């Protein structure tokens, strides 16, 4: 056979292979119309076909061509790798600004702390589903994602088909979604209607053919890679899928989020957005795995790959959590030195929409060390701590976590100071944990000069009401000529249960945040105070 005939036959084999593999990729919703995302496939098919054909016809030219192309591809990979282009990999996270913690992290209303973690939210959702006869055999609870819904934190997840047969007999979609409050375990809602119309979630991970979420996304947008499918609600409660669009970040390597495809989970209508023009209700498009990898590269590649002495190297503590601050969503992770186990050098907050990252330098304990410290306070019960949530108490970075029993039920709450993990407040209620923590701060050498000092207020009770929270009696008190609502637990004072309108009282507190609701540290009846007198002063 002549060289020309061999070449024609080779191109036929190569073209046929490309078409066959391309068809398989299309059927698997994996063929992206982007050259940089397909380089490995294109080059791999060419090398295999050329090498195989050369060996088959025993022609050295084809074998050499395959080897040259393979070597060329490896060279390009090395050039794009951290070994050569380490600065580009280190800068994937962008410019990290160092800022002051107290000026950037707002105080959080204690009543809005996320006391429910994802594991417990899943159990509460399953329990809610089980309350409806026969529904549990048709659907299951899908992936629950924490999000801000009109200023409140909820875990939200769609109802998924339980099997192929259930999907086949109900191709219009499942009947709705589950909302689990992150702050109140009694607030669990199965949403089946919206504006008086039944909800039908058609596009799901458990659906098939053209309703399959992955395939539906692909057919609507074949120009980018897709990852991190998140179920989110808009401000009206309408369900959408927010899917991250990504492209290569450094040459033909890494991955970088470029925007999002937002698809109506019921109708399949969609829009493609860049990072800068996302709808305001979208909480996040930056995949957590991307950000964690970028931060580790930023810390490890400070002096390149060949930094064998680990000089100035940093790394994330491994754990990452979602926190909300000023209505924005962030990924939080602690930063520690390479080789250090429990010592924190700071932490980062990364905006989950834009990817903008800020570094807060502070020495202290890692998340794991703080969890052990909290568990040590209740070691007689054998409770385990959840991964901490970062909050601001008295301008002090503070880890907040729940303590759970062996059944996964929340039993107590804990607050641990980041700078000094021996300063721990544990209580059966949030109020008790906060009071213990504030007491611990005042008894240590931690400076509270930048925070708010203890205040004392006295006055006449105008209204008083009882609220039962998690089995604890809490009295809300309104004083005359004072707009605040003062919350007093019977754990703080038994006398509050005997208080009535018209009584004179004296209360001590440290106000955290700007909420009207103020948690009281100390409560006393004050019968000798003149009724109607209201005095506020700074405590010692």
C-alpha cells in the first residue's frame, strides 16, 4: 500500500475515532465546545490512533509523530504547571487583602446563629417527609444547601424521585422542596405551592432523559464546563438551579469559575450570567473545592515549588464552612503554618460570588483545637462538637458550635475564643453559652477596650411575656421609655418569674450587635427604685 493510501486510511480512522468519541461525549453530556477544555481528549485520541496505526503498518514516521506530539503536550503541561508558572497558580485566588477583623465582621444577632448543621437538617427533613403518608416511598430529600432566604438562613433541597419507576410515572416533576431553618429546629416546611399554584420540580438529579439535570444543563449551554449544581430560591421562593460555569484558569490547566447558568427547576427556562451581573438572590457560584485548592496554592507556592525548607509556607486547616456577614455569603477557613498542627496564624473569608478573598491575621487555635476544647468542657457527657461557625463577640473572633449526643441531637452550645481556646462558654441555651463566654472574656487578659462594656439599666416594667425556647423559660421584658426588649432566662434569675408589670427592676448586660433584643447577664428586683425612673450607666 502506498504512503498516500496509508495517509488517507489513517485520516479516515482518526476522523472516525473523533466522531465516535464525540458522539459518546455528547450522549454523556460531556462534549464542551471549548478547545482548552478538550485539549487532553484531542491530543490523547491523536496520539493513540497515530501510535497504534504506526505499529500496525510498521511505519516509524507515524510512531515518531505520535511520540513528538505526546512529548509536546507534556512540555506544555510542565510550562503551565506550578513547577514553571507558579506565580499564575498562586494568583488564582486573586489579591488577598489583609484587613481588621472588628471593622469588617459585623455583630450577629444571637437569635440568628445557625444552630442546625447539615446533618441534623437532613434528619429533620426526613422526619418531615415521613409525616406525610406514602410520600416517603415516592420521593427522597435531595441535597440540602444553606442559603439566605429573605434575611433568614435555611437549608433548602428539592424532593427527588426515589427510583426510575417513580420518575416514569411522574414525569411532570416532584411536588416541591423542603426548607429547614438553620436557627430553629421546629421550623421545617414542605413547600408544595407557590402563589396558589402547585410546584412541580421537573429538572432533577434523579430524573432521566431530557429532564436529567446534567443533560438539561448541557443542552442549554455547551460552551463551558459545568459543576457545583446548587438548589436555590429567589426572593419569592421560586426554585432554581444555580450551576457554575468554568473554563481553564492557567493555560490548559486548572479550572476557574467564569459565571453561572441559572435554570428554573420547574420550566427549564434559563439565563447565563457573568460573575458581575448575577441576580442579587444568588448566594454562591464559586465551588468550595476550587477556593480551598486556590488558598492552599497561594500559601504553598509563596517561594515556588522548590521551597524544600517550607520557608513562609502556609496552608488551610482543611475544614471550610459557609458564613454570612452583612448579607453576603463567604467561605471561611483557618490558615496555619506548614508543619503546625493546632496553631492558627489567621483566617480567610472568600466571597462565594466574586471569589474576592480577605485575610484576617490573628494567632490562635485551629477549628479542630477549638472543637476539642469545647468537647473537653463536657467530656463527662461524651458530646461531639460540630465544625465551628465564625462570629464576632466583643470585637473578638469567636468560634460558635453546637455539641451533639451520639444520636446527632443538639444538647448544648459552645463559644470558643479564637485567640485563646481556653476561654470557653458552654450552656444549655444560646443565652447561657453567651453569658458564660462573656464572663470568660472578662476574667482573662483579653482586652475588651475595643468592645462594649457592661451596662446597667433600671426602670419600670411596662410589659412582660414568657417564651419557651428549647425547654427553657425566657421572659421578654419591655421597660417604660425604652425601645429594647430584654430577655431574661430563669437560669439567670428565678426572680424574673415573679416579676409583673409596674415592678422596678435592675438589669446588667453587654449589648452584642444592633438588635432590639438584649440578653441579660444579671437581673434583680429593685423595690426601692422610684417607679418610672430610667437610668443607664456604664458598669465597672
